[in-house]
C-alpha cells in the first residue's frame, strides 16, 4: 500500500551531519519520568540530535548535495534555523499493551518573525519503511529532511513519531495500518512533545495541523478521526492534509487479492497481515498457512528489521511476486503490466490461502480490513488530500473513494482534493514542475531499463512526496490566513 521512503529529492548528504551539533539542552541533564502512562515523556528536555542556529546554516547543509539543492528548489529558501530533538515516550501496542516509542521535535530558530513567538504545530506521520532503526528525529533521514525543509524551516513546530516497533521501541512488531493503535501512537507523541515545549523554546500557537505521506497519510487521517471522535476535549484540529494514503482498505485489499498487485506488494502485504495477526490473533493459525515454505519462517520478525528494501529481495528473504497466477486484467495496458509484474513464481502467498480469503466474505482478514477502513467518519474541520493519479503503490482510488464518502455525508465543503498531475487542482506552476520531474526520471538510464519502469519505480516514493507537501503546505497557509 505504501513504499519505502527512498526520496531522492530529499536525501541529505553527509554534509548535513557535519553541520550539526549534538548534546543536551541543559548541563544538569533532563528530568526522568519512569511512569508508564500513555503520553509520558521519559526524558525532559529531550536530547538535541542536531542544530542549525540560523536559516543560512540549514540552507548551506542542503546546498552541499545535489539532492539537497533539488529539495531547496521545491521547498523554497529556509526562513529559520532548526533544532532537532529526540524523545522517548510511552504508548500502547496493537493489543493495547503498554510499550514505548520514540520520535522527534523540530523547533524553528532564528531572527525572522516566522521563527519565534507562538507557532503552529504540525503532527507529521511518516511513510512505510522496512528498516527498524529508522529515526525521524535525525536530519540525515530523507523524510525528516523533507519535512524539516518544508515546514520547520518555514516556522512550523514539527512533532513526529518513529512508531511503536521501530528504533528503541520495545514492541516486537509494528502495528501497521492498525488505525486505532497508530492514532493512539501519534496522540501520545504529541502529548509527550507538549510536555517538552516549555523547556525547548517551542511556543504553541494553538493551531494544530496533521499530515503524513503514504502509510503516514493513512495515519494522519486516522489521527484526525480519533481526535475528533474520541479526544475532542483535549485536541482541537485546525486542519489535516493527508497524502497518498490507503484510506479505502477494504477495496484495496479486494483489488490486490483479485490479482491487482500494487508495486511493492510483497513487502506491504506481510506487514499488514503480521500487524493484524498480532492485534486480533485470528488472521491465520501459523505463518505456514499463508506463506510459501521458502518465506514462512521468520517472516513475522522480518519487517521491520535490519535489511533495506532492496536487500529483502537481493538476499532472497522476499520474492517480487505475490501470487503464483491470476493477475487482474483490466484492459488498461499500463495497469495490466503493473498487475502482471506482481504475479508469477517464486511467489509469497499460497494460492490455497488466497482462495480461502476470496471465498469467505466473513474471513477475519476482511473483518480486520473493515475495522481499519477510514471510509467511516465525517470530518467537522477542513481536510485536504493530495495524491498522484498514476500511483502504482497506493492507488488513487483511495483518495477518490474517501472524497466521495465525505461528500456523501454532507461534508464536501470541508474537503479539498489535490492531484499533482492536474493543474486545475494544484496550479500550473506545481503541476508543471511535477511533469518536468517525471520527464527527467523517465530519461534517466540509471533509474531503470525503460522510461515506464523508471517512472513506476520512482513515482510513489520519490516523485510525488515533495510536490504533495508543497500543495499541502500551501493549503495550510490558506487555512491560517482565513482564520479557520
């Protein structure tokens, strides 16, 4: 449903780290809270991983690499420096069991008026990664660099989570696309960050924005739903800007199991199944029921783990084919080529288990998909969704289905849909820049064997994210200007 976040435009080179300074906030050290209630901040103030005191420092670090310069061209010149804080906090797992997670707080600094005083807060949810050590508190992480350039460098306080099951979390699995757990996780990250704000120079204006990309788009939407429906007295959402998320989980699951395999499906499918198995305990009796023998052993602890996305395939831990046969045929040549690429041998999912799911509308997999489907709430605050219409990983129907549902509930006036392929929704400048980036990828022989393969490989994880972030940031700025 998502992709490993291999964002070429936002990767910060080693120069970023050499420009940073680490250390704690106070010489006497932080206060330690060892209670395990949700939202507890373990060490306050949280540690500083990196600091760029002025906008020029952050701009210089980005300018030291071609990818950083590309990011600057899309995000715009920084107004602020940034201090990157690393925090540990307490939350819950997929079974509501107590656990911990880690995350980051990016605080703008500098002399520009946008960098001090009460600032809007962005709670940002990251995209899928298979690497357990992923850390959104570090500017050398590509998605963290992207978010820093787009928001913190423009005067936003940014709060992020690495999610339970990643980094220093004690949870032995990641509750992937578990809407209840992942929204609780983000809520607890914000609770913890708010405890740190007075000690790290972060002044909250009371304007709270939610955003995320891919898996994170799903998580930000789920968090908006939870804050509105379950935590309205504690959190007042100003607006959310959700990007390329798999909101329509039932339909997505139906498409994939019918043979419409999305790009990266052999990574995302076991992440989903493991998550739901750990939470609900009834998706399968044993992994060997689901997976071919070559892959069943150890698959529940493989993701997230120590291997990169590419290493999962080059080491033979995962195949590129989800099913042995039965690709979905639509009559659309580009879709049919995509779906055919996900079917063949060696394959991951046993045909017998696939048929048991397809043949039983009451199968626990469908029950879990319905439980976590986000076509189930009506927003009362502004909601934007951004995507790329040709996304091979998270199908654009997720956004259109969510938009149709919201409109059917009478909340269409609160909704804005943006497609980076469509100048009518994002403006000619942004749409033109996206088209140019796509054309450059298609012409790059290092990106794949054919122009079509190059675009498919880069579309979700590399091409769409920076442009959707610009669109969402512009949308948020409009919400602020309108005083909504």
